[in-house]
């Protein structure tokens, strides 16, 4: 288990940063119970090791005028690695696609898309997504409301599992 490679202080640092990535190093050090210089070294090490991929603001898409959120299930004609990679690259270049996950099962990918209005999404769907090379099928589901959106991982579950293993 990758999380087990980290000591409890590193995991606590990650949990605190996940909850509030804007806190100062001094505040972070206080919360995890170490002094500021070793805390900063640990944060830099965690960043360099890839545990922290970046920092960003959690913006409200609807408040910014992106009223439409859609999940699109995409089936491809071919699942050859080159075709999967080509589709993933295409998704990275589509601004309306905010997340792209390859799945096993009945569909190959699920995409989370946002758009300012239904017409913009419909244009993307017909002119870009369904027209893309290797796309066999697309089934969409319009989000009515969001019950939960919690990024990151549940550190409390990791800690409980590590405690059981000890």
C-alpha cells in the first residue's frame, strides 16, 4: 500500500493540505506538531515524490455560468492501446471535458463535462465527441443536482486500515 510508505506526520501533512492548501507553512507545522523548517522540507519532498500534484482553488462552476454538467459514457470501436491513448489525448484537448476515466465493463470511458448551456454541450456532443475517430457510442446523463463533491482521499480510512495492520 503506497500510503503505508509515509509516516504518520507525512500523512497528516497531506490531510491538512488537502483540507486547506492555502495555509502557511507555520500554521501547517503547528497543526502537525513539528517546527516550520522540517515541515517545509517534508512538504517539498511530498511534492517532488508526486504525492502533491498541485494546488488550486475549488471554484463553483454554476456560479461562473457553467449551468450544464453531463457525464458521457463513451464506447470505442477499438481498444488497442494506440487508440485508447489517442482518445485520452483528444479528451485532454477538449476544454468542456473536465475529467476522463477509462473503465472496464460496458463502456470504455466516462467523461465529466461542463458547459455554459445545453446548446453548447449539444454542439460539442455532435461536432466533436460523437464525430471523433474511433468513437462507436456515446450515452449522456445530465446532472440534475450534486449531492457530494469531495476531492482527494479519505485519510481517516487509511489511518484506520494502517492501525488494523499494526
